[in-house]
C-alpha cells in the first residue's frame, strides 16, 4: 500500500475511534459528529505541528 493510502486509512480508523470515544465521553450520539474526518492526512505528519519553541503563548 502506498504511503498516502496508508496515511488515509490510518486517519480514517483513528477518526472512527475518536467519534465513538466522543460519543461515550459526552453522551452525544455519534450521528451528530461528522462522518468524515474534517482534517487531511497532513495532521499525521510529525512536522505539521509547531516545534516547542515556536508555540505562541
């Protein structure tokens, strides 16, 4: 499987788990959360988030 496809599948599985966890923790039915992750695979890239020294206070 290509890297982009693997990342997309990883994000899809993680988001499905997150929806279930959010439903469990909030008591809000999962149907109220978007079915498709609103983020791109870019969030899985380690360089996506700023480094510690780049964070805004």
